[in-house]
């Protein structure tokens, strides 16, 4: 656990874990790709790098 100042908390920082179910979104027509297909580019974009 890493404590941070107010305003610096990530929206992905939780004190508990929970699962997410994408089945309803899938039924409504949303498509999801596996994390390896997009994760490295998202991290690179966040860090201000090219991502290639």
C-alpha cells in the first residue's frame, strides 16, 4: 500500500479487489480486445512515449 497526498490518487487505486463482468456490454455490441493487444501502447502514451 502506497499512501499519496489528496488529489494524487489513481482512479484505479482501491482498498479492495473486485471482478468486473463485461457480458452486458458485449450483448449491447461493445467489443473488447485482450490486454496484450493494447496495454503497452496505453502505458507508452501515459508516459509520453511513442508506443511503437
